[in-house]
């Protein structure tokens, strides 16, 4: 199945770029964060508040591992890479694309992380979260797209060009 799954740090543009990419490719678009909210009938922040970090991850794993789509751009939540079953499943139904952005750029782009619903352990900084996650994004990525120094239009262009090259391989 030829789905395209976007992974990367919160604020990397998975949701914003994903929907435009789907439109250009004539694909469906699925934001797995919205699927979690629909299935749980709760907002993400409520799930995190009520179930804690581990509880949220278990739900995120189950929901992402159950996605059965075709010709769909799937924007995941930044924490999906902690969910090994979900990641193996997403890899099996298409290509996994890591949207890479430097810590410095993310720091400028992101506001209050807790308010954004990012899974942060007590006292954890964006820097330590970045260092913890980058190896996981790299581990699961079939394709890496570098977004550094690009505006929305240029990021989308880079994403399209990289996918095109991959398809023509
Ligand atoms: N070059 C860019 N690519 C993607 N998003 C960008 C870019 N520049 C600024 N942004 C902004 O960064 C935010 C990305 O948020 P979002 O798409 O929700 O990311 P994610 O789903 O990866 O957490 C949006 O507010 C978007 O407008
Ligand atoms: O990175 C994270 O810890 C999270 C990112 C969010 O999605 P985005 O990556 O779309 O912001 C959402 O899944 C959840 O609140 C946790
Ligand atoms: Mg998103």
C-alpha cells in the first residue's frame, strides 16, 4: 500500500504540509492525532491529563497500529516513534518520511510545549527531548526531508522533490 506517513518533532509541519501534499498528490489525508481524539471522544490534552504519558502512548500505539488506508498522507503526532508496533505497521503500509528541522529552528517556531500537548517528562527541555527523539525518527525513516531555512512553500517543494526522486529510483 502506498501511503506516505510523516514523522518528526512537534512543529515540524507534519499536519500543515501533510494536507497540502495530499491535495497535490490526489491522496486522502489523515491526521492520526484527530483519529485518536475521535476514537477516544476526548481531546489529546485530556487524554494526557487523565491517562498520563504511558497511557497516552498506549492509546497512540493502538490507534496508529490500526490504520488501514491506501493512497493516504498520514500526519502522525511527534511522539508516535515511541510506539514500536505502530511504527512497524506504518512502515508496512507505505513510506515513512521524517521532516527534519534543527533544534534552533524548532525553538523559534514552538511556543509553550506543555500547552501544545507535547509529551514532556518532569523537568525535560526541548533540547533533551530533541536528542532523545532524533535517533528514533532516523531509525524509522525511509526518507528524510531537510526543512532547514525553508518557508512553507519551499518545505513543500523539498518534500515533493524528495518523494519524486524516491518514486523514480
Ligand atoms: N517551513 C515551514 N514548514 C512547515 N510549517 C511551518 C513552516 N514555517 C512555519 N511553519 C508553521 O509551523 C507550524 C507547524 O505546525 P504543525 O503543522 O501543527 O506541525 P506538526 O503537525 O508537525 O506538529 C504551523 O503553525 C506552520 O504554519
Ligand atoms: O510530540 C509530542 O509529544 C506530541 C505531539 C502532538 O502532535 P504534533 O507532533 O502534530 O504536534 C500530539 O501527538 C501529542 O500532543 C504529543
Ligand atoms: Mg500535527
